[in-house]
């Protein structure tokens, strides 16, 4: 495995709701290696985006506890000046909604140039423009000279996403965080964008943190996968192990709930209940216990830890050892059919 | 006898321009589409954004005007004089919307949301109405207390169930589901899809399922139509489309679906690249000079593809 | 963009025609006509009738309208019976005064609104923001004429810092530097009184725009690029929030019309607004109709200016 790029230790990111702080990311310990694609999977409210924002220092009013080491430097509570040096140069971010992620009143060229300008104030305007055109070409935009002068709303969703990627990679960052980069796109465009990301990763030898809810994309892109539930990582493993031999109940159920395009028309598995809201999370015990009520309470740990099952494969809580799907889940999931 | 038959449907939208906002040209959102759905079946309509799939759904339910063509529902033509036939048909065709957050009026209670179609079409006493709503909530698996709550008190999946309860309130025959789960998380998505299958069996519903997600389409549909720029490129049973695609566009669409097996990824990448190259090389054979699909030609009894004249 | 502007200007023509028709009808509907004020009661009715015939007052209304509008287009707005001079000349002098008053008010409006809006929007929910929004609420609630009277009383009479009437001190020589300074000196208090009130909606609007823009996704993109807070504010938030404010400029003009009528009367400032009220109380119909027509045209042109500014600053409209 390549060298460590980011090492996160017991990270806790809390937001203020009324007068209390609630942790959206709770006790996350994670290492990101160079030249790997680490997928973070979870449903909305799992804390996956909050984790990504914490790594980029993009939370404005959050309380960050724990440590985030970037190449050995603890940046968890770095100064704004330090963050401005890191962001855009060492780490870039790719967003989900390309239309709202670009300034509607600025031409594409200026928006990409801004990243270059911020980290290399010395290069001339002409040089900057040449580099922007190069970047646009690199991300596969067919007429870069024209696109340079266009506004975001004049481009298609796929083209805009390429512009977002151009902004993120402008300064050859070591870490790329892609937050649901293809959710808003059509499948064929999605395939192209994922292809581009793969190509760029191999070229730049950067690490990509891919946040997604789509397990198909995980299977195609990831080297390692971290599954998040209610602010915590419940399972980490390499992609083969995670998909072929998942251990945590949540991972198992998630994999069963995806309609497969390969045909089998079996009933989809339904995970009962919903991800609890931030302020209603159980703070003690296994956070997933409410979603598997048929399991005996004694199978859970009182203070669930990440257990290293095999080298590199971690699972939270002991409940995985006893987990079985409910026998009566057929009736459960078809509730309402009389 | 098909429940709904769409024949050579065309829906054009005018583009206005110039100083006096005169009609300059038309966007051919739907450009000559025909299909029919048998009672109790699910028809999947697939295509990328801008392919016209949503316009078809909106035209059937009357939200868009058709430019030409014929829609026959339950032996009644939804033709030009839609107003007269409309009222009865409106009861029989209902819609489930994509976004459960914006399709429910946030200022109305659940009972008012679900009872709205009932109030429009049936004169019920308050007590009758209440028991009907209660019954509907029971069918979609929500507790009766939900009646007096507001949409924001529910999760996305629950809201989509409220939307479904509203859609089935009048015992419709056809439900048009436009991307019913694309705003939902995977686990919730499974919940809603299972549930749609359950009530289909129970109430003998017919679905027109519009989606860009081929996994969902395959999982749910009996027949599938694939659209590209307002026209059909291929139509057939789910198996025919997925195992024996004929049109280059269908092949490309299918090859773009991510596969859940990580060990296949290199194979898939290669195949995808091959299909993409083929698409670029051969697309002029598969599309006419305007880049549009040819008329459909039969491959088998149920399978049609828009292949060029020479076959 | 040219198409859009040409189209927008063409739309204006029927608007102005309808406006002129309305003004004409209203004038006709009022008791008396252009002659009533001019004549002496002792004149022979037959002579009056002859005069009516000669002035075209017995023609059908559309002929009269046509005469009126063609003359108005040539700059002939009739005679003021009170001042016994052409309406055009009468309004001409006053219009210059009102123009300077309006300009001063506009400048002061933006001088107040932009810093207050920025502070309030950028540091929302702080003490400064609460004070500023508090001021805007007072501004919304306080009627213009009360504020103006209060300002006049305090700064004009009590402190004597400003003149309490007129547009220039009697005896100054037009064209000299003192004359200009004196004019500005006379303008300041009325303009400030009006600006203090009209600015509050702009402050609120700017505040909301900034708070709204702050939460946009492209602001996160800018931060992710490594832009400092300062730069994020200047390059992205302020720019994007000020552009819609610029587009409101034309509508400010409409707002000024109502304002100047009050202000000019309270400060005894010889402008169109004062003339308007005078012409109403004196039944000086030709002056009144001419002023209503001019005010109406100013409002229509104001809306036009807004649309044009918006189409220039917002590329999403410009392209179409």
C-alpha cells in the first residue's frame, strides 16, 4: 500500500442545534493513502458529507474535536490562513450540483483562473489563460476557447461537472474529495465522468475520497470502502471483501436493497425505520440496533468499538457475529398488504 | 385489450423569438411515439434528460397539450375535446411525482392532502372521508395519527407514501410514476418499490414508470421503451431489451450501468469503451441526417428497434 | 440583447398611449374645462360660445385628444391660466429643480443603503445587524411627511443648520460657484429627509440578497479553491448581491415621484411636486394634466431602465 496521506483520529464534528452541540461525525478514525480511491457510503444523514467537509475545513460554525493529520501536520483546527493554503492546492473538492456550485454571474474561465491565481499569484494573465485552456482540454471539453467565455447556464450538466473537476485539479492536489459527483447526471455521462476521474487519479497519483450512495459506483471505482451510519464508520474493508463478504448488518442489508440490473426479480430487502435525526441519535450502545429490532439486545456491545476482523477489515459492534435476516421479513417489508 | 394506447404521439413546444415573440421553430419533445400498456402491467420508459419521457407522462395526464396523435384510454379517446372526457378520465389516471418534498403542500395536513382528490370527485361526509383516508393510510403503511400531521414531520420515504396514498385515493386504473424514487435513499427506495409492487397486485394497477435508472426499470417493468431525442429507439420485454439489445444507443445505455461486482470492473470498462467507440463510429448508420432515430422495425413479436432500412 | 431592448422599448409605446388617454379622460371628467378659469363672468355667453368653438372645445373627444396629444408632442402643453404663461416653460424651470433634488436623494439613498446593507447582511444576527434592521423597521413605519417635518423643525428651525425653504438664496448670481454651493445647501435637508426613508427598502433588500448569496453552493466552491473570507465576500458575495440592487434603480425613480410631492411642499422647494399640489388647489387643469402625464412617463421609463440594467448585469437574461 502507498504512503499515508491523511490520518484522521477520533474525529468529532458537532453542530449547534439550539443550545446544544450534536455530533454529525462521531469518533471517526480513518486513514487515506496516496493513490487510492476510498469510497464513503451511507444514506443521507449518515455524516458522510460532514466528514468530507471536515477534512476540507469547510464547516463554518462547527466544533471539531480529534485530529486530522495531513502529511503529518494536524490541521483539525488550523488557522484560516493555513486552510486557504491547503484548500485548492493540496486538496480539491468536486460537488454534486454543478449548476449551483458555479457562480452564475462569472464566465467559466475566470472561475477556473481564480484557483490558479490564489496559489500562484505571480503567473501572468496570459499564462493563466493558457493553463485554463489546457485544463479544460484535459477534462475533455471539446471547444475550450469557447467554453472559457461561457457562463455556467450555457453548458450541459456533464460539461459543467467537467468544469468543476477542472477547478478541483487546477493545482494538482494530492487529495480529491468528490461528493456525489455523478448523482445529478445521466448514466452515459456518469460513465464518462467516472472514467475521467479514474484517468486523472492515475495521472496525478492523488487520493480520491468518493462519497456516494450508489453501490454500483463503489464497486466500479473504489479500492477501499468505508460504510457510515449515523455519524460513525460501521465497516471498512477493501472493495472485494466489503461487497463479497460484508459483515456489519447495515452493509449486508444495504447490498440487498439495491435493484440489480442483471435481472433477478427477487423482492428488494427493506431496512426498517429511518436514520434517526441528529438530535435523536442514541448516544450509547449500538446505533444500528433500532433498525434490527428482531436481534436480541445482548448481541450489542455497550460501547461499540471498531474491531479488526482481518487486516484492514474493521467492523463496529459485536452484533455482526450473531446477525441473521429476520425469518418473517417478507411480511414485515410488505406491511399493509392484507 | 390494452388499457392505454398511444399512437403516433407528437408534442411540440414552440420557441418564440425576435422582437415580436413570434414562433420561430418547434422543439420536438415527443416526435411520433406509439406504445400500449396492458392492464396490470408495468411499462418502463427510459431515456436521458431531454429525451421526452417526462413529456409523455405529462401529456397523458393532460398537463401538456398534444400536437397530434391519439391516446386511447379504456376505449375512450383522449383527443381534442379533452374537456368533456377529461373529468372521468382524471379519476382513472393518477400521478406519483419525483420529489416528495415539493409535491406535497407544506401548509396542508395529511388528511387534506389525501382527501383532496376525494373532495374533487366524490361528495363524502366528514366521517366517510375520514374513514377513507384512514383506510388509505393503512394501505400505505402509515398510522392513523399521521392524518393530522404536516408533511415536514415525515421522512422522504413516508412522504412518498403519502403521495402514493393520494394517487390511489380514487381507485385509479393507471398510475404514472415519474422518477418515483430518485430523490430517496437506497433503503427507502426499496421500501417504495416493494410497496408499489404490492399495491399493483392488490388493486390491479397499471404503471407507466418513467425513470433514468435502468436497475429500477428492469426490476419493475414488464415492457420497456427506450427514448432518444423524442423518439423511440427500441421497445420490448425487459428480457429482450437487457439480453438482446439491437440498437446502438440501447447498447451504450446498458453498458454505462455500473455493475455491483468489483471483479468485473476491468471487463466492464473495456466493454464500455468498445461500445462507445462503436457508437461514435456507427451512429450515422443508426440515426438519420438530423441525428434522430428511424421508425421502429419488428425484431420479434414484442421486440422492436429503430434500425436503418437495410436491417 | 439588442432584440430584448428593442422589444422592451416597443412595449413602452402602447403603455404611453394608454397613459395619455387615461390622463385626457380624467381631465375631461373633471368639472369645468380649460376655458372656465380664463373667462370673466360678465362676458357675453355668445362670445364664450364662439371662443369655445375657436378653441375646439366643441369637437368630439377623439378630435380633442388628437389635438392635445399632437401639440404635446411638439412641446406645447397649453397655457397655465393661473400663471398666464405656457405650461412647458413653467414646468421647465421646476423640472430642473426636481431633477437635482431627485439626484441628490438617489445618491444619498445608495450612500446609506450600501454600507448598512453590507454590514447587516455580512454580520447578520449581531448587534450591528439588529440596530440596522431596527432602523429599517422604523423607516418602514414612519410616514415620510412626519419625518420631513421633524427634520425641518430640528435641523432647520431649532439648530438653524439648513435653510427652511426655497432652492437658492435670493440675490445670488446664477452660474457663480457660490450659486452652485448655495443650491446644494438648499437641497441637502430635503434630500436627506427623503433618502432616510426611501433607503430602508434597499437596505433590507441588500441584506436579504447577501444572506441568501452567503448560503449558495458556489460560495463553498470559492472557499474550496482556497479563497480567503475577504475575497469570498468581495469577489462572490458582494458582486452577486449588488447586481440585483442595481436593477432596482429604475424603480427608485417611481418611488421618488411620490416622495418629491411631499418633500417639496414641506420644504417649500420650487419643484414639480410643489407645482402639482398648487395646480390642484388652483384648478389649473392644463398644468395638472401635463404633470400627471410627465410623472406617468417617468414611471414607465423607470421600469424600462430597471429592465435594461438587469439585462446588462445578469448574463442569464442577456443571452436570451
